[in-house]
C-alpha cells in the first residue's frame, strides 16, 4: 500500500472508485469471453471422429450412402467453412440456442436447464461445508496455534488435502452403504443422497481452506490493530470475529469463488460415482458418444460460470475490502 | 480510594524456542496519581514491554512475574475476564504506530464506538457524542465525515490524534502512551506533545509516558524512570534525573542528546568479556570496577525518593 501522507477530506469518493474498478474489470472480460467461445467451438470441430458418420452409423455396421451422408452434413451445417460455422454457432449461442444432441435429438438448452439444479445443489453443499468446516477449522488452528487442537487438525487437514475425492467416495460407499447401511448407494432419494457426494467434492478443499485460513488469521493476529482492540477491553473471541476475520477473509474469498466455479463445472467424478443427473454426468455421456454440440455447450457453460464467478468475486471484494472501494492502490 | 499503580519485583520473561529471555527484571516503582511518569530508554530496553505488561497485553509466550497493584487490586491475580474490565475502562492505551493501530477494513466511527459499547452495551449514541466532542477538541473540523472514513484515508497526523481519541473514549483513570513520537517528524512531534498536554490538563494527569524522546519526557513528566536492558537503573524527579543524572548510563544518555553535543555512549570496552550476573551496564560503563562484573547492584535510595542501581551510591 502506498499511503500518501496527506489526503484531502474531500477525497471521499467511494462511488467513483467502484465505477472505475468494475469498469476496468468488465473491459478485460471481453477478450476473455471471445477467446473462450473460439476454444469451445474448436474443441468440438477439432475433436477426432466424424459426427455425420457417428449419427448415420451408430454401431459401425451400417453402410452409408454418399447421398445420405451429404444430406445430413448439409443439415448440420458442416459444409460451410469453419469461420462461418463459428459465427453461426456464436450467433445461436448468444441467443441461448445451443442446438440439439446428435443422438437423443433433445434440445441441449432444455437438458442443461433440467440438469443444472442437481449440480448447483451439490456445489452449494460443497461450498457450505468448505465455509463451515474449512474456515472453522482454520480459525481454531490459528487460535490454538501449536497446542493440541492445532496439531490434531493439522494432521487431519493434511490427510484431507492429500487424498483424492474418488478414493474417499469409494471408501464411504464401503463403510456407510455396504457395512453400516446408513446411506443410499446412488441415485437420488432425498437429502441423504447428497451427503456422500457433498463430502466427495469438498474434502480436499476443506483441507486447503483450513490451511489457508490458519495462515491468513495468524498473519492478522500479529498486527497491531489486534493488540489495540484488546486494549479496549474486548475479549479474544470478539476480537477474532469482529476484527481479525474480516481482514483474514480477503484472500480466502478468491479461493472460495474459484472453487465454487470449479465444482459447478467439475463435480463430474462425484456425479458419475453417485449417479447424479447433473451437468458433469451429461458431459461425460456426450464425450463418450462424441456428441460434440453437447461438449461445446458444456465447455461454453463452464467457461461462462468462471467468468460470472470472477465478476461476483470482484463484487464481493468490493464489499470486504474498503481499500478497493476507495480507489486506493492495493498491493 | 487511591488508584496508584504499584509494581513490585515485576518482570517479564519470554519463553522462546532458544530458551527463556528476560525482557524486564526486578522493577520496583510507584506510578503516583496526578503525575506523568516518563519511562525512557533506548530501543530494546524493555520500556514498551513493561507498559504492555501492566495491561497484560503481551504475546502468548510471555510470563509476568511479581506484583502489580492497581489501587487495592492485584492485577496479576485477575482473571482474563476481570482484566478486560480494566483495559480501556480504567487503564487505557495510546498505542505506537497509529496507522497500524486502526483496523483497515472497519470504519473509524465504528472502532471508536466499540471502545465504549464493549463496557457499556447500548450506549451507542453516547459513544458517538463522545467521539465527536473529543475529535473537535483534538482539532478535527468535521468529525462526522472523518468517522465514516477508514484509517488509510487519513494522514499520519490524523491517525495519531485518532488513537488519542480512542484511548480517551471511556474517560480512563490511567493512560499509557506507548512511544507516541516514534518515527515522526518535528511538526508531528510537536502536535503529539500538544495532544498529550491537552490530555493531562483536561482528561487525566495519571499517565505513563513510554518514550525514547528525552525532550518530550522532560516537557510532560514529573517523574522519570530510566530503563536499560530490562532494568530500571535510575528513578526520581525530572529535575533530579535529567538535570543531575546520577547513574553513569543516565549521564551518558543525557550527554548523547543533540543539545548536549551528541557524545555517544561508548561501545563495549576492551577487555570486558560478556558476563552474566553483574551490572547490566558493565560492558559500556566508563566507571566500572571489578565488583560491577561479579555482583549485581541493588537499588540504592538517595534523597528525594530517588533510587539508583549503582555501587557508586551505596
């Protein structure tokens, strides 16, 4: 931070700071968005396999006549040069028209709208668990630094961030489903069905988040304003919650935002293992059958989620960090 | 009831990975009511640690030894909860590093209000009135506006006055000012002096002034304690200690002031190896004898309540 020695009182210009900051942020997103659509489109067209062949000759035993081939190719718009295909696709995508699946002939937008709530529910559960257990454990570790609660949690979080989610998933199925018979294996039967998938998507993130919170809180606890808050006669818990946490949360916000965007598009493993009909499961099916309009739509969707989350993180930053609001330079 | 602060065989030890480190030892003194006591010494002499030890605001690895009586209350025997009632309310702090002392993500008004509402929940309006009055007194022309700002939007001098406002919120009986002029230029030092003088004249005369700034201590204090390496080497009235220093260290310190020709205190003298158990000033003392090396001097009482920790005055 570069604090100029004297700042005129009239320099109280929070709204201007916000507008400038968000304006800059939004401008940088334009090339990002364009780049994403190009990559998403090329991933589809560039992928190996001929979609026309795949549609007409699903099991590989049919003989396709050149006339039939041409008709389907024309219908899919694959005779146009690639840039034209891209512009058509982009125009459709911008109006929300993502096309139809080659195989099921179902509208992709409708399919995604149907599947999205499952993924969102899972992602929210993962985020909630990370916030509660990750930040909670991190605070406890920082407050009890080097004493037994810290040592135990440090070991547990190290284990958590080192084991892969699918391994935890299989272990949980063995214990809670096979042995104890407490939880349903797969499919959706009420809230109980979300417990194991929720743990699967959040276990390593909880570990990372707890570590991050611990470091961040310890950094802040050494700062002078903490001593001053205690000198007012405030008890340690209140100092931690009111003074330390708002500062410590600034770096954690970014981490949580990226994580949330990540599981919105990437809870695939949990969705497949526990057979949840979410976006990730849809994408896996599409990849398996080279249903490339669906793959394109999926890539576009996850990328958009990242972009939207980036904007959201920036907005949250504005709320938690007054320095940005005031247009102050931040290190 | 008398509310003087009396410390007896008071000390602070830090338990570090390299073993215990004694920061303050064997301090015996009375901070009398109606008096500003200046705690002077170079950096690392333990003066801030001593001040923060009275408030028990030290890092977790610090242990406090001895006794610290506040009126009839033994502070070292209080629970953390009871100590919270003392802090800010009875004994307040004007911390060092004003810019670092305010929370950068909370508005100033909230931090000031909180100082009062912690002790008296529900007194939000009174707190607001109080900080606006105090701000006006300390030269803020638009208290309402400033209270909605953040510390990083204020200048160094404004932050300095702001933490004085913070310390005064609850009309404390005692005020501990920790290095109020550290790192400030001449103009701000003058401002700090005026603020502290205003406080001693209108708010409370009971003040412990921790400073390396001998000129500031002379202007504000009635009594002076000289610290060196965690021990009080000399204590007495301002006139006695600063004008007629008795201890060789105090003499060196006064002689090193700019107006006295800036004569440095010597580096460790040749042939004097590092010893433990003797006088803390033995290594650099121009008048040291063999005895100073082996024996630890006790405080000798002189006239006028003055005490000197040196064999020259036994």
